[in-house]
C-alpha cells in the first residue's frame, strides 16, 4: 500500500496538523482504519495513538481510498477536542454500554372496594371420550333453493340473445372452413 499526503495544514489553536490523504492499494482489500492510522503515523513521524482519522472512502472499482486525518500533539488534546463517536471509531476510547434500567417495583394491587361473596365455581364437566376415527354422519343436504327466475319478457330476450350468439359462432366456423377463393356469392 502506498500513502500519499495530498494536503497538510497546521492548526495551532487546536494543536494539531490536519491532513488529507490518498492510499493506493492494488491487489489488496480496502485498508482498515487501524492500518491507515499506522501508515499515517509512520509517514508523519508520530505515534499511532495521536492520529485520528476523520473519514475514509473507497470508490467501487478503484484501488484508492481517500480521507482526512488529524494528528494531535498529545493524546489528551485529542480526547478533549474530538467527538466521542470519532474517538470510538479510532479505538482511542471504549464505547459506552448503556446499562439496562432497573425494573421498577410493581405497584401493589388495589384492594377491592367492597368484598363480594364469591360464588362457588362449578368444576368442569368431564367430557365423554370420542369414538376413534369414525366419520360422523353427514347431515342431509337441504333441498336446493330455487333460483329467482326472470320475468317472462326478460326470459324471451335472454333466449333470443343465446340463439343469436350460437348463430354467430356457426357463421364464423363456416367462414374459417371455406378457402378464400371459393366464397359463395349472394344472389
């Protein structure tokens, strides 16, 4: 892996050096944040614990990773200035684990206002054992309900429509069977 520092800027107020970099990694996977910190520390002649990588990004299909990093004078200054999630990513501090809230004590059940005499509960009735795999006789089907018949006029119209459709189908079949050259001429 080759590391190239693209830009270097001194920041005396925050006591750090801000760097943008480009890492070329042919035939290797994208380098981890930890590996980049080690290479930057070697390149900038610093220790690994004072180098903080702000971001790193790789482009699909390229063997390059670009990013920004900050090199502080001491670790204490880095811890004072940097945001917590960036410090956690760079493994300078341990992530905070949220403790589960202690279960709240349950409220005692409210006392009944007036005690009612309890009715004795009847024990459940024992069920008779079922017969083994005997199909139950099916109830006889009720007589089929008569469908509503349309009035006489509508019945005639309906029958006429059916006949017309049948005739149209017959005519279509006949026209399909006849070759084009032998069509009957109307007289």
